[in-house]
């Protein structure tokens, strides 16, 4: 009819345009009923033709523009094509611009413009669109002062909505207050019979919900819910705004759930949101937001009930929402972050690494699109933190943790100080605390733990119940962790109180309740240990049992929980004489052991706990039931078995096994020693630096337990005649820190040098081993224990198994590489025998069990020489007395007294240690042969090389054999394998026989770091050295101002031979800080170890260059040993303080002896012997000590120099 009427009219008549207006409006009305987009397409095309008949200035020009704009808006809402939205705004803007406020069409056109601009704002989030609405609507309202204007209500509604949205962006409370005022005015203009009353009711509810989030007043939340209900009563499915009202009411119910915890509110919210998503067309522009809200609600319900179907459905909804929103859509960061959050939650529930990887990707994309200036930034960060922390737990990249902390800080800073109850404030505080705690676990910096506690404490002051519950649980767990670090009873008492509060607040079916009860029980158990109250133990045991009852039998957390219950029963039984408690505890643990696979990370701890209880029961039986003891040792054996990533636990348990085996004289003692050394070897391997390894021994309090481990192990093997094993154990345990570098780190470095595949294998080994070490943190100390549930711990267990298998695969691939077949395996005796290629190596083992020497020969079985006339106690006394004597007899006039005391020590060493060894050697090697000493314990500080009877008619050791020392057999083997000095000489010649090596002499008489007296003869000594060298040698000097630390290290790296005359500073507490004192600063052991020094010979004419570590007496960690380790084949050092006035005589005699028999003498030309053969240094030193003028050099200064190496 409308079209026929239009066809009958003349386009030049005014009636034609009026008829077209009716026609166009009927088309749009028909679309509203039928949803046939052809009606909108026709409206747009027909109106565009009308515009040709109604150019600018024509009375119908502005109406035509508005009609097209309205049709484009409707088509955008239906199809979601953003180009339609752009067109809509453009046409309606043009329509408004064509009119003045006084014209009658101005007001309705401003209403249409506001509608289009709001749609565009909701798509892109541009605040400029809101400003334009506020500007035009305010102008229109000024032109419509009458309350009877038919458009005033719509103008008020649009203006209020723009102000409300601007508040959401800028957080200016005045905007929200004004919006509420305008909504109320609009509502007054729309009585119950008004067709658009539902719209303003819904908008007013939105504003009230925002007001609740700002002020925290529950009446605002209830008002919002009531307004939504009233609005929905005015709408039917399919009508405009029905879906929007369903969405927003669902969001309000969800908010009410977070406050009151009523699951009915959440169920109802999901019902409304599901209804909305089902009736919305797939192309509807608001559909992504509906799916977003629904996805969040489903995650919340999964968290409350554990129904995995809710979680899967949530991820499906959020994935669909993401696919529907365009890249520039302003809600895209929120959708990305919630999608990532849901994937992270499912990873914790199912353990699928693909979920975690995709979650990390979503979260990082969301952060990229977010800015602290945006109102959604804090909620985005709050949502992302949990996911990113899960990713950090997987990657171990500490930089990711710092990124989380930075974002949390910015999120908190973006919230106004006057809005501490903002919905994201509490979660942001808790998340920041979790981030600090995670970094604390990685780096063990107590400041991070304190920072985590500070944030969680602040979160506990917030008013809403949900925040208070999660914050209370988090704070209690953090305080317990801090208690375990320092055992501050105040922390423990406070955490018990908080756990009690958390237990009362937490729903009985909450997913985290089991974890909370278990941690609460741990705290009560520790409190009982402190206070010795039976009631504390009873409460703890009751809590443990309650926590266990709902855990599935197959859950990986369950063994730890049973272990802690057994520990509590055992401790209560010990304190209150309850034998039945011991039996109940052991019964629990034996049942657990039967169910655990060999690769379970809990096996160590559970078997360890069982072993202790068995030993307790054995003692309680007055040792009348040896079967209990045997069961205990079987448990120790299982507990100490090494699995990758659990090295410290293996060390701890194996050392305890050793302790019990020694105490009870059990046959498993030798196996316990072997296991201990293997475990300690593996444990030190995961620490990258040599100084770090020493710190591990100190920091883990292992020094006291491990300092004699190698000597005791060797002493244990000897009585059974297992001499080869004794040598292997000695080598493995002695010099652990040095041997690790030579036997484990060096293969990794060699692996890196074996091409791209080798580099990848070495990196993979270190990466996965480090992750394994992080992944076996006991559950109560883990991040999951702070706020998590059993699903998180189950995922961690799966991750441990995956990493363990991955590392075993990597080690298998390494061992298949040429030359790496023995990777991470103990060196065999056969491989160590080649250390004796130049002469016997004598391992002198001093233990409190027994003292022996084992002589290692190149091609024969080892020889045992028992040393029954000495002991560890006697040698300790001898060593302490010797060094005390050296200090107390250093003044002029005390020389004779000093000599008498030195000879007493040398005779004692001869009688108790050296003489029996020499008797055995007499049948093996001729007089004048070279021998190598490898002493242990206090013998490392005593001059074995100079021992003798020192009586007329007798021979002292220097007259029988030529002595050298070596820290370990492996160190001597490496020294012999190194190339000769031609590789480190300044000459291009390839033959060291004909080309003298480059020689550097370094001296410093008065270093800046020294407060002692200057050395008086340094310059004279360096000149003396130069005068004694063959003239053809390449000689350089660094002394006085030139001998800086950097210059010295550079020179050592480019010269094959070196002579160093300066103060040497031992450091018994921190041996890696032992140093040479140069002009500007000291050069430490670590500086030398880190340098690339391919040297051949070094003479260290400095004080104390061969004094070791009092904390680890089996570790030969000193300057001389370092020089040999880092590359020098042959080194001469000093065992105690050197008198520089006497040292030059020894220096002269040494170099004269070294070069006297080489070739034809001073010219250095080739003869029968190569003068630059550094292996001649030991004989030269031996000869020098005999030839030096004894009136000029006292006996202690003749024997102070020792030779180390080849």
C-alpha cells in the first residue's frame, strides 16, 4: 500500500516525501518483526535515491539522512558489520549538522545520533564518542526545557548512559552521581505504561551495580537486582533489550554470589545468561559480551563445585566470544584475559600443557592491548596473574615473575586511594603477594616473602567475604612458610589463628578445603612441637585425618598427606610414650609405600619416615627384634635411591643411613657411603658455579656431615679388601668441588663444543634438571598450598613425571654421543690407574675409624699399608701445634728452637705415617723415583714430603724419593694430558723442545689492599729469576705500578711459564676468596678459575699458597691447586709463611737446578734433556732444598715449598 501510494505521487510534490517517510518507517518496523535483512537493504537503497531528489537545503534532506543512519544502525546490530556502524554515525551526524536546535526534528535526530555513537563506543571504546553524546544531548536538553517534550526522556537516558560509561573509563565519581540523577529523572517521565520504561530501569540498574562496586554498599547491589527484575517483567523474549537485561541481571547475580557465596545466585545467573546466548542471533554485535559474562560465571561455578563440564563449557563460550570480536573491539583484552584464565584453570585440573601454552599466549596478547590508563586494566591484570604464575612455574624464567610484579604494581597504582573496595583491588593484592612468594621460592630472598605477607595482610582488611576468605587462607600459608624459614613462634601462632578463621569461612565442599585443612594441621603439629601440648597434637592429627578422607586414593598429594599424619603420630608417641602411635604410623606408611611407583617424588620422604619409625621401634624393643632394624635399613635404601630432581633429599637420607649403619655396625654401611657420595655428586652438579657449590655445602649445613665422608667411606671399604672401590670412593668424594668441574661440568662444556646437537643437549640437561629441582617442593611449601586446590597439586605431579622422563631421555642421548658414555657415572679404578704412569700415587686416608695408605700403581692392583700408629685425633693435634709453633717462633733468636720443633714434627710424620709407606715402596720402585702424595684430612696441612728420622746414618724421605702432591687422581691425569708450552708461547714454532716458552714474572711488594709490611726483596727476586733463565727465553716483568689484577690475568693467559712473588692470602672460611695481593686489588681463586689460562709451569713465591679449607679438609682448595686446575701442568707453592729474605736463595737454587742439566746450559740449546720440560720441576725443587746453604735458609724455609702436578 505504501509503495503504491508513493508511486502515484509526483516526486516534485511535498506529499511524495511525506509518503516516502511512511514507507521507510514501515520497512524498518517490518524488519523489527520478521528480522528479514532485505527490508533494511531496501530502506537504505531507496533512501539513497531519495537523497538525489532532496539535496542539501531541501526540507527532506535531514530526515532522509536520519532514515539511512537509523537503517544502518539496525543492520549493524543484526549483522555486526562495523562498516554499517561507521555509515550510521556519518549519516546521522550529517542530519544533526543540517539542523538548528530550534527546529522540531533536532531533538529526535540527536537521540538517534546518541544511539549510534553509543554503539560505536561499545565497539571501540573511544571516549570521544561519549563526549560528543554529552555535548549534543546537553544542548538538546537546554532547547527542551519543557518536561512535556516527547524526546526529553530519551535525551536524559542517553546523556546518563554516556556519563555512566565515562565514569567506567575515568572513575570520576561526579559522572556516576549525575548519571544516576538523570536516570531517575527519565524514569519519572516514563510511567509503568511507557513502552520504553524497561530501558531506563535496566540502565539505572547498571549504574547502581557500578555504585556498589565503588562504595561497597549492599543496598545498591540489591537495588540493582530489583531494577533488573522490574525491567525483565516488562519485556518478552525476542523484544528489544530483553537479551541485554538478561545479561546484566546475570552479571548482578554473579556479583551477589561473590559477596554472599549463595550458589543459587550463580545457578540463576548462568540460567539467564544461557537463555540470552541461545536467543541472540550469531551475528548480533553484543553477543561477545554475553558469552564473556557466561564464560566467567561457568568458571566460578567450576571453582565452587568442581564440575569439569562447566569448565569445558566456559572455554567453549569464551573461544566463541573471541572469534566474534573484531581486533579493535574494546572488550577484546577482557575476553582474551578471561579465556586465558579459563584455560589455566583447566590446565590445573587436567594437566594438559597445551592449555597452559595457549593460556600464556592469550594473557600476553591481553596485556599487549591493555594500558594502565584504561579502566579495565586492573581487572585484566588480576585475571592474568594466576595464569602467568602457572606459566612461570613451568618455565622457571624469573623475568616472567618480575613482569607479573610490575603489572600488579601498576594495576594497584591505577586504582584511586579512595576506592580500596574496588572489585579488583583485593585480587590484585593477593596476586601481587603470590608473585612475590613465587619469586621467593625461586631465589629464597626473605624480603620477597615479607613483601608477600605485607600484601596479603592488607588484602585481609578488605570488607567483602570472598576477598577476606581467600586473603586469610593466603596469609596463613605465607606466615607458615616464613615460620619454616626462621621458626619465629609469633608467625606460627598467628598463622594458626588465621587457619582457624579460614576453616570457619570456607564452604564444606570448597575445592581448596582439603589443602587448607592439611596446611592447618601442619601448623598445629609444629605448634605442638613448640609447646609440647598433647591437645595440639590431637587437633593436628584430627585435621590430617579430616583432610585425607575426601582425597581420591590415586591422587599424587595423598602420600604426602599420609606421611605428615604418620609424622604427627610418631612425634606424639615419642613425647607421650604412646607405642601404639608408632605402630599406627608405620602401618600407614607401609600401605603408602606399596602403592608408590619407583619414580614417585614422594617415595624418598615416605621411606625416610618409615625408616626412622622402624629404628625407633627397634630401640624401644631394646634391640631384641632385629627384623625391625632390617626393615628400617631397607626403607633407607629405597629412600636414598637417587631420582632426577630430588638430589638434596637423597643426600640427606643417605647421610642419615650412614649414621645409623655406623651406630649399629650394619652390613649396609658401605652401600650407604656409596649412595651418599653418588647423591652428593648429583646434588652439586645442579649448581652451576664452583663457588655456588661450596655455598651449597655451607648453606645446606652439609659441611659437617660431608667433610669426612670420603675418608670414612674409604675406611669402610678397606676392611673388606675392596681396595679398588676404596680408591674410587676416595676420588669421588675428595675434592668434590674441583672434581665436579673436571668430571661433570667439563663434559657439558665439551658437549657444547661438539656442534649444534651437543650444545642443545647440554642446555637441555641443565634446563630440565633445574626445573625438576623446582618441581619437587613438598606440597605445603608450594604455591598451590598458598591458595590452591588438589587439582593444582595433581597437575604439578604430572609435570614432575613428564620432566623426569624428559631428563632421562636427554641423559640417554648424551651417553650415546662419542666420548660421553660415562656421563654422570662414578670414575672406575681402571680409568684412575693412569695417574700412576710416572710413579706411584699414595692415598693417605685419615679417618676416625682407621688410618691407612693405599698405593695406586699403573699396572698392578693397589697395595694397602695400614697405619696403626696414628689417628685423626693425633694428627689434628700435631697440625694445630705445628702451625702454632711457626707463629710463636718467628722472632730473631728463636731459629734454633723453631728448627728443633720442626724436626720433631718431621720425625713424628716419619714414624707414624711415612716410614711404613716407604718400606712398602722399596719393593716396588727404585730409590730416586718420583712419588705423588694424595693426603686427606689434617695431613693436607703437614709436610709429608720432608718427613724423615733426621738422625745421622739414616735417610730422610727427600733422599729416598722425589715427592709431589696432587689434589686428586683426576687432577694429575689432566695435568699429564695437557699439551706442552708450545701452545701458550709467543713463538710460532710448534716444538717446545727448540722454542722456549714465554715467561712472565709478576711481583708486588706493597699492594694497596695490604696493611702488613712490604716485601723487601721482590724486585731482587724477579731480577734473579731473569738472570737464571736461558738467554734465549722470552722474558717479561710486571711489578710495582704495572702489576695490577687485570694486567696479571692477561699476562698469565698469554705466557706459558710464570713466577709470582707477592703476598698470598689464604681464607679458611671462604677458600674461594683466597688470593694474590696485587697493586690495585686481589686476584682470587675464582678469578684464576674463570680465566682461560693454558699455562705449563708456575712458581708461587708467596705466603700461604697451599693452605686449604678448614670447613672441608678433604677439599684441596688453595692458590697452588687452583693454578694447576685451571691449566698449569706443574706448580710450586708454599705451605706456610715465606721469609722473603730466605726465599730468594731457594728460588736461585731451584732455577739453577732446573736449567743446569738442560742442553749445554745458559744458551738453552737442545741437549739430552729439555730445560723447559716442566715435569723436571719436582726434581729441581728436591735438589734445591738439599743444595741451598743451610746457614742462610732454615729448615722450615727449605721445606715450605711443595710441588703439585705432573
